[in-house]
């Protein structure tokens, strides 16, 4: 290899790199240049001399960077085949580059420093300590040359710790060797880092301090001469702090606390050094957040000492005093985290059985912590909440007088912090400026603030547990203050009406905060104090003030209602106030901003959301009161009933939802009659208008004929003015009213909880064979009368989706059956716009109203059926031909029903119906229904997933109209959610997990990124339920369940795959193992799991679960089915001899069984070829780092040793040259 060869190649490479980096190059040129460079790196035998030549100081930074990249490539991919002398040559040259081949510390580009340190680390990973024992000495020698070299040494040490400990990017044995050698040398490394930090900081301080000590006249020259030197020392200081941060996290705590906590002391000192303070705070935070043995953590309490506290607090004051500068603000956040972590350490170390004392500076600590809680930045305020909670909960500290004295101050601070101000787009509070740093938009801030407020509520309740009276007193004062303050609507007027608040008005944000405060504090007081300690008189006084307060502002009225509810428990002590409370609530049920609109219906502007909310709020307050205090309300039942009758008599006064809410409240009270006959008569009377309407011949005709239905609800019209004109609105509201009422009664009517009371009241009709009582519901007779028409309505609704029916919808209503925008946004995870929330009348178009009608109607019908089982029990399940009736109504025309309608049907109807069904009716009702349903759902989902998979393979160009991408995303997300719903339904029906509650809302919209558990040995108690066994006895149902469960493993929904794998697949298969399975079926099950691995292997949680399942199937079935081995042999890159070895051990029962973990690890290595990888790793070139001769003598082989780690199968010694 001649020098000319190297020079000419380098010239070509320089040209190629210039072309690649030149923005003016054409695509073709750039690709050719890139190809040339890549081929050179892969194939050229003279990479090292070329790389070194290109890396010379005389070249431009881009070329030097490329030269160093070549050298890195050589180390990563060619090292194993390089002769020893060439390795030594390369190593010496690289160390030479660090020594004299870079520009000075202030001039050198950071990417050059980075790649240079990477090359050294790559060599260390391959050769240290066995073949390069003096590595640390060499680095030490380099660092003595000057700042430039010291900084690079810091980069090398940091990068090494990151690769070996943090990211663990190298094989186990090498990692162990390096980490153990690092640990052995840690004392030297730490003292080296500390000395470097100290020396450079001292030099920096001397130089920066120098000018001020001289006379003003000579300052400038000294300053300029010293500046670069000072900057260089500062840079090394920063690098030393960054490197320390990479080690403090994992080294033995003794190194951090060595020498009387010298490191912590230095870090505290540096908090007051503007250039180094962020790095110092970062290190301090990592040190204080350390977990580990309590004994080892005790020395950290030195940070509560006078010196440390002084430095921390003065640094905070200085940073805060400088106004809002990003750098100082970031520093303040770090300091706040340090104080939080200190609090956590204190809580962990201080216990009834420990010898740690409450620190003398605890009061000082609390004061400084409170300063962060009262800082204008909402983010800083929220950062302190968790620690306050921990302090208030702590067994020792919660009794400390200093902390108890802090409670009123904390609550005062909360009164300010609960006020929702600080929107980044506004300027009405000092918080706004800080929010602009922390939040991208008002929506972002709003979401943050809501969770912050909820967190404050928790902590305030904890504080009030320790001191309930103070909290109540403060709530009372604030409430009185708000009741007497004039309303300030602020600059933005509400669109609801002149002089009314918007959600940003100063008055409303204060009312809103006060309401949240009083609600949290009062509820806690009732939980904490004994009955005789409760300040009843004060409470009743407050209640009277609130009841007498009149306002025409809907937002404020809503707050007033919440306060009524919060103070309501006082009425249990003075029942005579109940009528007043009821009057207040009923007045709000019919609240309007414009009085006359009650009478002039035709031209009335629609109610704003704020008004609707007040009315809804009043209704739900009445329901809540009747639910939680039925005994208290019972004596006033007649008054309540008359109120409701009066309101219901005017058909236009209330919406259907409001009417039904009031009826629900009455039903809840009627449960307190505890008299079957009396309650039955009452319910008959209550439902008479509904029964009359629902069973009328006209309604019967409308409900059972899709065409008549479309015409009755007005969906076949063409409407000229889609906002004001709605001729069929009344018809729709009549249907809604009936359905809402049936639902309310089914949901709320119940027999008494105590068996004796139920017996006395005539609710008990007998006992099951198992001895459990059988009750009758007083609403049964009424509801069953209406069931036929309800099923007819459901059948009609399902048939509306038939193409010929969709075609009959009027022009205005072509999209009447589509999804609501709100639903779409929820599924796509889009936030609701903020300002929309309360303001402006809700001018819905007729189309929107129609969509809402269909959507609510569909959901409510299924809610009735879902509640019918738990409510009416055997009376419902014994309805003649129920299975047939349901199959011919709810399950008709499913092919045309869209996914977004199918989901609620499964969740709110099928699941509760099946789960509450007594086992006597499994054969007659559940099996005939679930068998066909599961078969159908499997076919439907398979087809949908096939479309999605093809779509992602083709990435078709044909775009539909209306924003195709978001439409596709929506469809795909819906398929995902439907898949989860289906798999959840099957799992809930078939598998009982002992001690685990089934989460009915398992499929929450948009929760894709749930943290995947990686440790997944399925619960040993995952057994089939009685229902599961019954279903598995029926051949068709059994087949449908197994096929669905195992096919779903390769559908692209990680969450569903993991749940199905861990909970469902094995229990189902285990049930059929004793029978004679066909060999093809066994192969299919096993292949399905392997296909799942191909799809989901990149997700650790799924991969672990699927490997476990495959292992279970192979171990259980391989002895009976040789076909499984044939499947294994088709796995890409499988090692046949290793498979033979595994198989022979499995089939030879005389051999001693190897530990489960080792067998599973062996099996996992066998099937590696079919485990999918993330896209980023699929085409990555493998880096092979060979193991070096063992550092430590092995006493006996440990269980974890990896027989196959050395892929070439040669002995270790053969890997190295002598």
C-alpha cells in the first residue's frame, strides 16, 4: 500500500463527502457519492490509513468527521479480523489524535469530540481490561496535557458508563467484565473526577475573580487575556459534572458520601456558580434520588445541615431574583426537584424504628419548600405537591409541630394555586410568562392544570385530616367573601348574555377555585371528626347563606349548586332545612337566562352549554341526594313527587334527559318504601304516561317498520333551514323520553339489601338450589310489558343500516347514522377546543341533532338490555324464547352495522347480560347466543385486519375524498378498539382470574401506550369459569373461541395481543388437551403463536408472553405430536443440532429436568428466527463483540451461563491471538 494510493483515494473521498453535504447537489449525485463512501467503508482494505489521513487537523471539520467515522466503522465491524499489530497501530494513532490531533477546547467542533470519544470507547469495549490493562493510566496521562485532552477523557468515561451500565449495549460477559473492573477502580476514577472538577473550578474562579480585585482602570486587559483560559477551565468543569452525573446513578453510595460527603459539599458550593449551577444541581438531584439500603442513605441527611441548606436556599433566591431567564428557570426547576427528593429521603429514613432524628433545619426546609409552592410558575407549584402529600402522610413527621404549623400556610397557598390563571396566550397573571416556557398551547396548559388541581385536592384532604377545623374555617371565610363580592366579568363578555361571566372571568375563576376548595375540605372534615365535634351551627349558617344567594349567571350558579351539595351533610343534623335545599335545586332544574323563553318556544335561541350544565347539575345533585341520603329525603317524598309531576306536566319545560333524571330520583326514594306492593303501584303510576305512549298502535307501527320510523323521526325530509326548522323534533323527543324512562327505572329500582327487610317487604320469592335468595323487582311487570316494542325498536334500528334504508334518508340527513364529531375526536385522541366549553348558544344543525338522537337511542336501548339481567334476574332470563328474540333483534343485520355501533353493543349489552346470567340459563340462553356471535365477530375482524395489512403493504395511492388519511386512521383505530372489546368479552366470559377485578372499561379510547409489563408468567390461577367450561363443551362454540383467540395473536394490536396471550390462550387450549386433537390443529395453534411473535416480537411485553405460550404448547404437546418439530424446523436460521438436543431432553423422561428458566431460554434461542424486530433494527448491521478470557475463576457453572453465546462454536482461546 503506497502513500500515493492513500492520497488519491482520500481526494476522491473528500470530493464525495463535499457532494453529500452540499445543499446544491442533485439527488442522483448525492446518492452516487453516498454509495461510493459506503462501499469504501465496507470493502476497502486500507480504511485505517485513509481514515487517519482524513482526520488530520489540516482538513475541514466535515472531512475530519468523516475520517473519524471510517475509523469507528473499522473498530465496530472489522476489529475481530484485524491482526494484533494493526489494532495496536490504530489504538496508538487514535490516542495520538486526542493528544495532539484536535483543535483547542474552545475551537474544536463538538461532533468531532463526540466521534473521537466514541472510537476510544468502542476499543475499550473490545479490549479492556484483559488486553489493555493500562487504559486508565493512559487516560490519566492524557488529561495532564491540558484542558483539551481532559475534556475528551471526560467524554470517554461518560460514554463508557452509558454504554456499559445505562444502555447495556454489549454482550453479557463483556459487560460484566467491564462493569466489575470499573467498580474495582471506582475509588481512583471518582477521585480523578473530583480532583479534575476541583482544580478547574478553582482556576476558573481565580481568573474570573481576578479582575475585580484590581483597579478599575486595568480591568479590561486582564479580563480579555484571561477570558479564553477561564472559559476552557469552565468547559472542563461542565464536562466533569456531566460525567459525574453518568456515574452517581449507579456506583456504591459510599463513593458519593466518602470523605465526609466531600462531593455533596462541592456540588452545593457550585450551586452559586452561574456557569456550573445546572450541572451541579443535576448531579445533586441524582445523588439525593438514590434508592438502596436505608443504612447507606443516612449520610445524605448532611444536606439538611446548615451549610448545605444555606447554599441551596441562597442559590434559589438568587436565581429567582434575576427575573424570568430560561437558564435560571431551568435551574430553579432542578433545585425544586432536589428539595422534593430530599423530602422523599427524609420520609424514607425517618421512621418509628430508625435512629434518624428530625433534622434541626426541618423548619427552614419547609419554608423554602413553601416558597416553591407559592412561586408564580404553575409548573413549580405542581412539582411540590407529591412531596407535601408524603410529608402529611408520614407517621412521624405528620405529628411534628413545625409541619402542623405549616398546614394553614399550605392551605392559604392552595387557595391561590386553585385559581385557574396562567394561560400562555394571556397576560392576566405573573404565571402566564412562565407558562409560555412550559406549555405549547392553552389546551396543553388546561390539561396540565386539571390534573394539578386534582392532585392538590388529594393533598389538601391529607392536610385536613391532620387539622380539619382550620380548613373548614378557611373555606367558610372564602365562601362568605365570594357571596358578598361584586361580579367582575372581566374584559371578555360571555356570549350567553350581557354582564355574564365567561370561563375566563375573574369572578368565575375565583368561584370555581373556592368551590373546589370547600368541596375538598368539607368532605374530609366529615370523614375525620367525630359526630359531636362537627361545627353544625357554622355549617348550617353557611348553607343558609348559599341557599339565599340569588344569581342569574349560569357559571356562578353551577358553583353555588356544588356548594349546596358539599354542605348538604349538615342537613342530616337539621332535617328541617331539606325543603329549602329541594326548592333551590328544583328552581335550578328549570333555570333559563331569558325568562320568557319558557313560553315562546318557536323563536327561542338554544340554551348555551353553561345553561344546560346548570340544569343537568341540578338534576344530578337531586339524584345524588336521593342515592346517598334516601332515609333523609323519604319523609319529603310527597313534596318531591308533586314538584316532579308539576314539571312533567309541561312537555316543553324540560329536556327528556332532565325529565328522566327527576324520575330516577323518585325511583331511588321509592326503594326506601321497602314494600313490594306499594313500590309496584308507584312505579306503575310513574310509568303510565310512558306505557300509554309506547304501547299505542301508532308507536307500535313506527317502532317495528324502518320506513315508518325514518319518516316519524323526520330523517327522510329535506330541510331548507337546517338550524331553526325541525318539524319532527317532538316525535324524536317522545321516543327518547320513553327509552330514557325505561332505562332509569331498570337501573334504579331495587329490592332492599338486607334479606330480612326484603322478606318482610314481600320481595323474596324463594331460594336457589345453592341456597342464595331469589328476589323480585317491583319494576319487572311494567318493564316486561314494554320489552317487545323495545326489541322491535332495536331490530328497526339495526335495519336502518341496510343500503336500501340508508338510501331513503333525506338529503339533509344522508349522514345521520354517521359518528358524532365528539366521538371521532375521542377515538383519535384530539383534545376538545377550550373556549367552546361553555360559551355561545349550542346551535346544533338538525343533522347534528339527528346524529345525537340515533347515537343516544342506540346506546340507551342496549343499556336497558344490559341492566335487565342484574335488575330483573330470573324474571328476565325466563322470558319465553329470549335467546331467539335477542338473536332476531339485537344481532340482526350485523354485517351493515359499523364498528362504532358494534362496540357499545358488546360492552353495555352482551357483557353484563352474560356475566349476570345464572348458570341454569347457560345452555338455553348464553351458548345459543355467543356461539354464532363469536364466529361472526372472528370472520368480521379477520377480514378487517386483512384490509389493514394489505393497506400497509401497498400504501395505495388512491385517496378517498374527505381527508382520507384521518379517515383511514379512524377506521384502523376503531378496528383496534373493537378487537379489544371482543377479546375482552371472550376473556371475561371464559377465564376467572382469582383476586383480580375485571375492568369493564378495559378498552379506553386511545390508551395505546400503556406500559407493557415485561415479566409475564401468566397467573397460575387463570382457570376457566363455569360459563367457560359450558361454552367449551359445545363443539361449534369451542372451535370459534379457540380460532378467534389464536388468530388474534397476529392482529396488529399490541395491547389486545398481550392480554389474550397472558389470560386466554392457554386456559382454552388446556381444556381441549385431554381430547384427541388433529395434528393439523396442533400445528396451527403453534404456528399462530409463532406468527404472533413475528408481528409483535419487537414489544418486550408481548414477546415474553408469546415465547412463554409457545414454550408451554411445545412442552405439553411435542411428546404426542411430532408435527410440532416439523414446524420448528421451518423457523429461519434454526440450529438443527440445538433443536435435537432440546427435543431429546424433552422426550426422555429419565433425564433430570433442567431448571425451567434454562429450558425456556434455550427454547427462546431456538425460535429467535421468527421473533419480529423493530423497523429500525431490521436492516441494521450486526456488531459482534467477542468475549475475552475470563477475569474471574469460576467455582461452578452458574445457571445463567449461556451455552450458545459464542456463535462460531470455537473455543474461547481461538478467538484471540497470543
